[in-house]
C-alpha cells in the first residue's frame, strides 16, 4: 500500500474496530435482560436440575453471541476494504507447550501484582463467579461459562480480528492497542492491569504460533486455573490456600524455565522445513504469522488517528460503564452502613 494511504487506512481500521466494539457493548447491555428473563421463564417450567443446566446453556450462548457477532460483522463492515483473515490453522508449533507455560507464568505474576496494587489503593470488588463450584454441577457450569466459552469467543474478536487487523501497522502497536481494548472490555478497575498484561501475552502467543488456537488454549488454561482455585476454595475452605500457593509457585517456576527455553529456541532457530516434513499437529520448528511490511505511523499520528467516531463512542460508553461499576463498589457498602 502506498505510504500516502497508510494513515487513512489505519484510521479506517480503528473506526471499524470501534464500531464492532460498540456492537459488542450494545449486545451486552441490550440483550442481557432478555436472556435473563428467558432463563427465569424456563426455570419456572422445567424440573430443577434441567432448569439449572438450561440456565448455564443460555448464559453460555448469550456470552458467545456478545463476541462472535461483532467478529463476524467485521467482514461486511470492511466492505471490500483491506482485511486480515483469522488464522485458524490447526497445526501449532513445536514450542507450543513452552508458550503455554511461559504465558501462564507471566499472567499469574501480573495477577499477583494486580492484587497488590488493588490492596494498596484500597479498592476491592466481588470477583466471585456466578457458580460457586461447591457441587459437581456448579463445577461443570463454572468450567463452561468461565473457562471454555470466554476462551474461544474473546480470542476470536480481540486476537483474531482486532490484533490481526492492526498487525500491518506494526506488531508493537497492534499488541498494545488490542491488549488495552481487551482490558477496557472487562469494565472492572480491579482487573485492568491484569487483563492488559494477559492481552499482551496472548497477542504474542498468537503472533509467535501463527494459530488462533494457541492463544485460545492459553486463555482456556488461564481461566481454568481460576476455576480450579474457586472449586478448591469452595470445597476445602482455608485448607486449599496452601495447595493453591504451591500450584502457583510451581507454575511460576515451570513458566520461567519455559521462557528461558523459548529464548534459546528462537536464538538458534532455523528455516522452517517443507510442509511435508512437518508433523500432523505440532510443527517441528517455529511457525509464526506471515510476515508483513509494517506501515508504521509515528506515536503522535497513531494516537491522534485512534480517536475515530466509532472508537470514541466505544471508549465513552465503556468508561461510563466502568465508572458506574466502580461507584457501585464504593456506594453499596456506604449505603448499607447508613441503613444499618
């Protein structure tokens, strides 16, 4: 693409991404009540156990729709303009396990720093999931709604569509912007640092592996670890804390070793072998996303062109929702104190 078209193309891409994120917010805010009413209605006419799992299914389908619909709508929004495909390649690189371990360790470390920061500023919020995990049905529901569904649909939108279409403007810019939008999407100040780092790690995982499934598995295992922790706490109480500490420490040690191995791996990497020489699932040597000739706008230009109508609308709406959540965290205990 000619250099004089670089900035209009960047601005147009940002605007399309902003519109998709506005659609995501509209679906979350506009349809959540309808999904909830459907769940309540079905619960009233079905047996208790069937009603419970029907509610889980409805929650899963609704959550998938919040992210898959905007991702799919990015295609007609592009309307013939340049668009990068999502890499659904099944084959993953030979260093896939190392990426997962290193990624889990990095995200776990970010979670610890995030918790310390929130304690420092005195900000707390209820991070308890919808399903406690104390019973087997709750544990299954927790896995489906907190681990499985978010891993697929969030990766499709934030890494497949957003990161993938920002790559032509430079990997550092694409990683930073996609991770920032991922953090803002969660709409919770108490998660901002943690989710930003997680977004960076998963974008790099997608970049290095060349497959959306690699970052999806990382997302899955990361959320699964949170589910396991909640299930253990629900069933063992305080007795699970030492076990969870040992698990976290083990992941950190293994992840650090994996990161060092990755550095050595890339330092001594060789050209990829012919397609026929690769394994059926895991490649024998590194496979990454196809190289691009980045059209890098300078920082000032990238910042100014970022605030398109679509993206500005998303930022305003998301920040209003986040502010409302933050005020609720502080106001509810205050009002409860006054009433008591």
